[in-house]
C-alpha cells in the first residue's frame, strides 16, 4: 500500500484550486486527510465563509469513516436518514453527506486518504477533488448515486 505523501496532498490542493479558478467557482476550502483521518494539507481561499473548511473536513472525514465517497453517503441519507444521523453522531458530528468528499486510492486500489471540498455546488466541489487527485497520479473514488 502506498502512503499519501505531503507532496501528493499539496498537488491535490493546488490543482483543485486551479480547477476552481478555471471554472470561476465560488471561493473554496479544501481539506486532505490521510487514511487515519489526520490532516495532511488544507487551504481556504479568500472570501470563504467561516465554517467552509469544517464542511470540507466533514465531507472527507465522513467518506473515510464509512469507507465510501460522499456521493454514496448522499444517496444513503435520502434513503436511510436515521442511519446517517446516527453515523454523524458517532463521528462527533463530523460527517457531511453530500458530494465533494472523495476517497483517495493508490494505483492498486488501496485506500490512502480522502479529500473534502466545499464552496460551490456539490458537483463542482467533487469535480475539483477528482482533478486534484488525478494530477497527483492517484485514483479518486467519489461514490455512486
């Protein structure tokens, strides 16, 4: 299994922000966590709202906690709201079940971390995360509808 390096995390952040600026997205916050859920890299653009980084972390942490991208958590929240509420409680509230939390996998498919992005639409957040992960030579797993 490959470890998520600081260099890879920094590439993810920089490329995701470049993707956001190219798309003229709203100001963004990005959080990259390693497989343990520890912070590896983060950035918030000028103009983001006060809790935007916390939301980004919640997307990444929720994906890691349940082992699926937050797009899958979004689907599950619609189908099993009580389960997601309970899981959020167990995760001390740090679970945001909307797209934009993407698992990071190495080339062999092993889970090595997660990215959470918040600031624009959930679909745009997810697209920026996937762009950053791909630029680092890794595989993004956003979950499924």
